[in-house]
C-alpha cells in the first residue's frame, strides 16, 4: 500500500514558505556585501566569503541531510535544520565583528540545506506519483520566487534598516517549527550507516571547485578534483556509500543534474559578481 501524506496541501504550502525564506536568505546578503565591507573595514574579497562559505556549506548540508533521511526521521532532521537556521539568524542579528558574522552564515547554511533536500525526499516518499509532479513544481516555483524577492528585499532592508535586519527575515522560519512538528509523519529510525569519509571527500571536492571558481586558486582546483576522484572510488567499493553509484548510470538523472549544476553556477557567478561591481 502506497504511503500517503496527511495535510498534503498544507505541508506543501509550508515547505514553499520555508524554501522562499531559505533562498531569500541566500540572495539577500549579496547586496549587503558593500555595507558589510564598509562596516568592518575589510576587503571585498574577504567579504565575499559570506557568499562563498554559505554556498559551500549549503551544498554539503543538502546532500548530508538527504543521506541521513534514509535511516533517520525526516521530522527530526527538519527540526534540527530549521532550529539551526533560525537560531543562527538570531545570533547574526547581534553580530559585531566579521568573524562572528562569517561563522553565523556558515552555521545558517548547515541548517538551510535541510529544507530543500528534505522537502524533495518527503514528497518522493509520501506523495503519490500522480500528484508528485505538482508538489515538486510548487517547490521549484518557490525557489524562483525566493531568487526574485531576495535582491529586492535585501536591497531595501539594507538601505533603510541596515544589514543586521536581514537576519530578522530569516528568523521568521522559527515560527514554522511547531507546525512541522505537528504535521509531519512520525517515522521510526531504522538501521543504517553513514559514510562520513565519503562525505569528507565530497565536501573537500565541492569546496575546492567553488574556491577555484571564486578565487582562481589552481591548488584548490587540483585538491577538489583529487577529492572527487577519491569520492568516486570510495562509493564504488563500499557497501553503504554516501551516494549510490547507480544514480550515475541513470541518464535522465544525469541530464537533470547537469542542468541544475549549470543553472547553479550561472546563478552563483551572478550573485558573486554583482556585489563586486557595486563595491567598485
């Protein structure tokens, strides 16, 4: 018997709101970089780590939460992610130096990765195939809405209130936690193992490639490629890998993944270059 999701429409709406807030949180800070640079008296390249560090941690966290959902309840993982994101936003509102701000952004990203990945896992697991496409499309539309609202809201808030208030927008996500606790299915943990070493290889590989894209460091590119090769070797040789190798033999999955990666790189490049243009 196929699993069903009670209050499917309401949960889809709540996840859409969460996704909009997460994507806005990513996009808003790009327009705040010139103000952060001026506030802390740092270089534009140093300030850009607010974007780079967030993106690196977000990508790693997204994959990690997705893998953990194979044997841990989605409800528990999402609660941890939302609380991490929201409480870090509260801390960020009161940040008074750049190092604290950077740490807060990275911690935020570690929680934000739960929202996108777990929403897709939830709908794949519980929504019947006939309605799954509609639920997925709603989430993807929320991504586009967040990307559109982020720069507008970020620019307005930064200009009239200050960049600290950008964290207040993200902190709204804490209001969703009790709703998800009530509405999400209560699953039981199952037996499973987490390939931490595979996750480390993937994290180093992702970090190296992003550092090369943003800083042009060839050593980062070499380290990233080496880590990716070690990751590929590992997932092909252990019984419970971080990512199942069978996914890479699925042609539709590969095509969609390449399209997603290309879109992300274009979006990331735009978000990274815009603050540099505004600073200069």
